[in-house]
């Protein structure tokens, strides 16, 4: 069975479910793919597809770029129990030939959305030289790194502290309790710093809040030295902090149209066999492992917004988020709603028996076929970093040309 590029576009525009799977290795995928494609290399299909596409009768379309991977993948998926599997007729060449957009890099639609947020909200930012000057003069600033902790420890802005993205609304007031303290949010490039900064602004924190323009890439291109091995994080909270953060985040989620559901209503969702349902606990891995709602997977909120195509490759599915403190799920849901997802937050579900340990996700991929990201590590060529920034700057215009995204910005 095959479907055309035009068929896929119609499903996306109609917001019907589709998992559009690129079977090439990540390095090839990063050279160009449809906006809502998710990448699972053929060699990992049996391991990843049943986990990432949990409903076996969800519509799945596989494609390659002339390598002959799609027929093998379609047969393998059927053997795994998937019942609605099709190949993209003519593969990526036919998509290209139809005049449809191809997006480079990985996590492309989340990054394009971040650029749209900055474009529409004029998210404030400071260049690297200005932030360095503030550090040098020992100004009253708090630099908060919105990436995963391991990324922060690898390389980070001097004096910065780790606060992964979904934690910002909860923990930024602990890092900067004085409203006169200026908060600067950074990541490696642009997306997580834009989303993190705008999260704090949306939540109504009283501080001056800025993104570090172009993140550690911009810092390096400015000729400024990064720190390595930093271990500082913002942790701990009082009950008052939790309630204030919950109220702030809930107001943002309400503005974005996020719904709130009970455990009984979640059961009703789960009984709907016509829709794919993703259930994500957006806390950090250690909190998840210590005790989580059975059936929920771990997807720390900042990474879920950054890597939505990885966690939820079935575009058009339902997503339900959980968080024992509230604010992390609400902020994450507010962004997923703006990304066009049908997303709800589960209330009051941490009172029963909880599961412990991991969620059973497939083992992480190794280095084979991996795309060399120009914003990770400390050995990237300046030309590659600048080219990456130039690509990001063009994403808003590319979204407009593509026309399928359905994003909005509150």
C-alpha cells in the first residue's frame, strides 16, 4: 500500500493521526525531511516503533530517499502487529518533487516553533558581550541553564546554574528571590532559551528576564570562554513557592486552552481505541524513578517541548501530562497546546500506589549514524555554528511556506 505526498499533507491539515517515519540514519535525516516526520532508523525499528507508536492500528507511513528501506520496514512493521502501514509513493524525492518543504536538522518543528514565539512575542535577549560585561561587573544577575543537567555540566556559561526548562517557573524565584535581580536564560542555541525566557514572562515573574542570544554558540562566536564541569543547580522549595508557581503556571495553561482531567476521565481517554494516547510524567528522571503513576512515561518537560517528535511521533494523538507539584505539567502543556497538540493535565493522581524505577524505554542509541550537532560539545567549527544560527533565523519563513503547522502563540 502506498500514499502520496498530497495524501499526507491532507491528513496533517485535517489534524488526523499519522506517524510519518523516516527510516534513514539521523545524519541523513538531518539533511532534509518533512516538518512532522519522525526518525527511526531501519535497524532500530523493532526496538523503537512499538514504544514510540503505542497504538498498533495508528496510521503509519514510512519513507526513504531511494535506499530501498521502505518495503522492508513496511513488512517488519506488519510483522510487529501494525495494521495500517503504507509507504510514501516515490519516497522523499516525490515529496521534494511536489514542491513541499524539507526541513533540516533534528527536532525541527519544535525549533521552528521557538523561532515563531520569538518573532511574535519579541522575546527579549542579550548578546554574549553584554552578559559577559554583567558578569565582570558582578551585577545582580542569575544565569539559568535550561538544558539537561548533563549538557550543562559539559559546557556552560560561567556562573550559570542548571534549571531544566520545565523547572524554571518553580525554581527561578529561588534563584532570584529579589525582583530587582535580572534573570538570563540560556541553552546551547536558541530554542530552549527562548521558550524558557518566555515561560517566565508568561508566568508573570516580576524580574527583568532575558534569553542569552544564541546561547553557548553565540558565546563561543563572541570569543568568550565557556566553563566546563560546573555542578551548580537550583533545588529545593518551600510550600509557598510550590503554590505560587502552580497558580502562575495554571493561569498560563488556561490561556493556552489546556484542559484538566481526573483519573476517571483519563480512563475514559484510554478506552478510546480510535486515538493514540501518550501519558508523560514531566518531572526529572530521579523524581520519576522514585515514584510515578503506573503507565506513565518519563519525558522531562523542557525536553518534551524540545524533542516532541521523538517522544510523540504520532501527530494528532492525545497527550496527558502529570506532575506532583503542578507547575511543570501546566507549563509544558501550555507549550504543547500552542504546538497544536490535544493536551490535558491530570489532576490529583499521585495519592495512590506508585510505580518505581524506569519506564521501560528502549536503550539509547549509540553513535552509529548520529548527526553531529553544531551546538553540542566544545569542538565545533565556527562556520558550522554560524550556519546553524542562519538556518534557525530562516525557520519562520519556512513555516509560512510549508503551511501545515497549525501553531499559535499566546
